[in-house]
């Protein structure tokens, strides 16, 4: 007997799913995922994450690797249409994802205003002293002393926000000039290392796919949480999502095996660190009440970017078709070519993925004369504007757009399947832009008016 445990009440307006809306997709077959292969993949991807940490600390002397920085690169790899789990990373050296992540740590690209200057300036001063000793040695450290940054710390609390803003901009300009060449050369080294690591990973994954292995058994323990074990790997999820996955599962057997593969794939491929919310941020979803309004007001029945863990509808696209298809996924959105339907799109928050999504949606709408509609939710990154946002703003299919201010709307955390049901909701730390992209037939079938827009906005609060 397991001990009784507290049950948390799940809000009817927030977390949930609706599988009564049936899928018209017919599976032509499936590839059986062998446990041992996934076990070996998880070890390899863990080694890549560890190597990334080591190189970041060696090259940039970081105390902590920028959260989700490698996860973003992996998401971008998955957005490239390809049959391989990890395609050959031909464009990794050209990606500017790492540049932005690293420079943000150095306060070289972060947005600044009078409200944030007080926090940013103190961070910058401390970083100057730390990185000077590590990267530029004595010459730079003497310059810091000459600029009286230590004295500035003593005056910190007496300065106004506007004074701090100007000081921040002045110091950052000096800081950026001195560190520019050091950062650029080290960034190129880091990119080359990760290119080599991902190239090797691609070959290793292909080798695993072609080999035959013998698998052990999966064990599942139903206690306060559901524990899923295979060899020395253990994952957990809450009972709500355990039952949800059972509802989604398409086969009459092998559920335990596929559950382990699913958990392993999502928690090791995108390294999950629950303490700092790493690996979950790019899997956030809209709340149940938003999906209900999307379905009621605009006929939405399909999610373009979801997972078996966070999907609301039974119809969805996801990151890992080989395993997700066993839980009803229609595969990667970038390989999906619908000609009719009403879709929600809330992509992982990386610039490259958002840009590829906007181009794919534009092409789909351009190629279909049947009713087709996409309602897109992305962060409103304006400094500078993310390319995907610009593409959608200029689209000939744009019917409407609005934004919701940060801290005035909520998302469901990507960690919802391991959290207690009373701790998954969080307020957005960024503005969200919502786009309505429809061809003529889609606009005629699912018209947009101000009343509907206000009801949708209300549901996001």
C-alpha cells in the first residue's frame, strides 16, 4: 500500500485537455523504439551538454552556463526538415544564437532603460571586476580602478535611475570595446567545438539506429508521483499527466516502454534542471481557458507546436515524430502541409524557429484556396525586431494583431507534468504579440471582430 498523499485541485480554467475533438489523421504504421537505443541516446546527449558547460566555463569563465542556450540550438536543429533526429549541423557556425546568449551574460546586448539600469549597472560593475581578472588580466583591471568603479559602488544608492542609466551606457561602451575581440574569437572557438560535437552526435545516432540491441524491462511505481525507471535512469511525472498520456496512447500494449522513451527524450535532449527552470521555458503552453476560447471563437482544433505533455487538443504537431506519433502527434510542423483548418501556433521562443515558422505559414496560406487560419503567439521582441515578427507584420495574410503586456497574462509552465498542479502557472516576463493569419476562405469561415478579440484577451489574463 502506498501512503495517502495530498491531492491538489486543478483549476477548471487553466490546466486541462480536450480529446473529444477527434483527429482525422490515420497512422500508416510505426517504428518500434527500442529502450536500449533511447538509453544510449540519452547518455550521448548528456555528454554533449556537459561538454558545452565545460567549454563555456573554460572560454568565458562563467560560473553558470547561460540557461537554455544549448537547448535553443537543439530546437533550431529540429526545425530543419529532416528525417534524422540530429541532422548534420551544417549551419551551426552561422547561427547567432550563441552570440546573443553569451553577450547577454556580459550585459553587451541587453535592453536598458531607467527602470532596469539600477539592477543592470550593479551586475555590470561586478562582472567588470570578475572578468577583468580572468580574461584581460592586469591592464584591464587597472583601467577599472582608474574609472573608479569601486567608488561608484559606494555611491550606487545615492544616484537617481536616470543617472545610473547614463553611467551604465557609458561604462558598457568602454566594456564592449575592450572585450569585443576577446569575446568574438572565443565565440568562434565555442561554435567550432559544438559543431564538432553535434556532427559526432549525428553519426553516433545513425549508428545506434542501425544496430540491434536487447532491452531490459521498464518498471513503474505509482506513489505520490509516478516513477518510471530503466536501468540507472529514473524519471517522474504527476498522476494527471500519466493518465493523460494513457488517453493519448494509440496502441494496446507497450505503454510503459514508450512512456520511458518519451520522458527520456524530452528530459535529456533538452536538459531539464528543475531548480533553475532550464529545459521547460520553451515548452510553455497557453492555458485551458485560452484554448477553449480559440476553439469557440475561431474554430481552432490543432496545435502547431506542442508535445504529448502539454497538448490541449488531440491534434498537434511536436518536436519528436518518431516517439510522439505513438501519442497522436502529426509530426514536425515543418514537415506538415495542411490545406484546410484552424490552427494555434505557440512556437519555442527562439528567433530561428519563429522565423522558419512564419515562412512556413506564409507558404501554406499561399498554396491553399480552402479555409486555412493560424493564430500565432510569440514574444514581442522589438529591440531589434525578431525577423519572424517582421515577416508576419508584413504578410498579405495578416488580418489582425494585438499585444498583451508582460505581467498581465499567464502561461502554463513546460514543467507542468512534473509540478504539483497548483504550481504550474506563471506570469509572462515579456509582452506577447498575437497574429491572425488567414487566407480569404479562412477569413470568411472564421471572421475576426473586436468582441472576439476582447474575449480572447480576457482569457489570457
